[in-house]
C-alpha cells in the first residue's frame, strides 16, 4: 500500500493554534483508539493523521460516541476514534506520532500513551523423535499389550456401582442396629428400669435365703431318717408293724413341699426379668 509522505513541518504549530485536544490511549483489534476534538469548534469532527518515520500509516475521523467524554462535559461526547494499524507496526507504537488537522490545514500534535504490546510468543521448534530399533519396537508393543490386559481385567463400572450400593446398604443396617442398641441401653439406664431391677434382685435374694433355710432343715431330717433306717433289724426278725406317719415325717414332707415351692418361685422370677 502506497502511503502519502508527511510534510517536514508536520509537527509545527502556528502561533494562532486552535484548541485541539485529545489522547491515543490503548491498542484495539489491529489499531489504536482514543479521543480528540477541536475545542474551538465542539460540534466539528476532527480529522486525524497517524505517522511513523514521517510517513502516514493511518487516517480517520474522531466521531465515535464516548459516554465518558459526555459525562465529563467534553464536547457532545462524539469524539472517539479507532485508527487501523498493521499488526507488525504495533510493536513500534512508542514511535507513533498522531496529529489533528485544523480547519486551516495545520497539524496539531496529540499525545500517544499506549504501552507496547507484548511480542508474540515464538513457535517452539519441533522436537525430533529418535527412530526406534526393531527390538525396541517389539518391546514397546509387548508393554502396551500388557497394559491393555491389565485394563481389561479391571472391574466394570456397573460392578463397582453394585459394590458401592451394597456397602451403603450394610452401613445403613449397622447404623440402624446401633441406634436400637443405644435406645435399649438408654431404657435400661433409666430410673424406672433400675428400680425394677433392684426390686427383682431383692425378692430373689429373699427367696434364696428362705430356700437355703429349708434345705438345711431338710438335711437334718434326712440324717434322722438314715439313723432310723439303720436301727431296723435284718434277717428273721419279726415283721415290723404297719407303717404309720408320725410327726417327724409330716414335718419332712412339709419341708420338701416348701423347698419345691421356693424353687418354682425362683424360676418364675428369673423368667420375668
């Protein structure tokens, strides 16, 4: 593209310069942007000229709306601009010179305050891959085959899902049993439960003591019975008179009946606990 050559007096300003203001402030797309206006003619749209090495590389008009300019009372706010620039020239943005063209054709310098864009990252050189020998190739194939077999032996996703579900069910059952056990223990530890257990234990102790006394009496009567049986004559002795129930036998039978009744009562108490 053939670009016009700027005048050698492009950066000179006449003594009766008009009020041209502005700023090139950032790079956008493939160019630069900013704002500029002629303060002596706020409704006029200023023409711009961008130079590099005294050559004009871009031109445009500052006529784009800028709400920030309007909010700050700079003209009517329609003084923004975007000037296209070749991407390779943006690396030399510090050397750009921007001018606003006054009505009389004179050029007025507008500051350019744009940071130099970062240089594109260099493309890494391709890495040369060494060629494999026949033996190395066969070894690599064997390793890949072994890894493939290991992957195929892994459990399927559905099986893993079933195992996880089964573990979750077991955990739920364990938690339920633990809750029931805690509830039972809490009931046993209550005051009413403790009182009931203590009363039952007291009744059982009394019955056991009574049964022990009766067993002692029974043992004494058994000893007397054995003594009486030892006195019975043997051989051709005269026949004993007909058996009669005397007083000590009645007492013996009563003692036996009491012991049996006490044992039955103890059994019933144990079942009720």
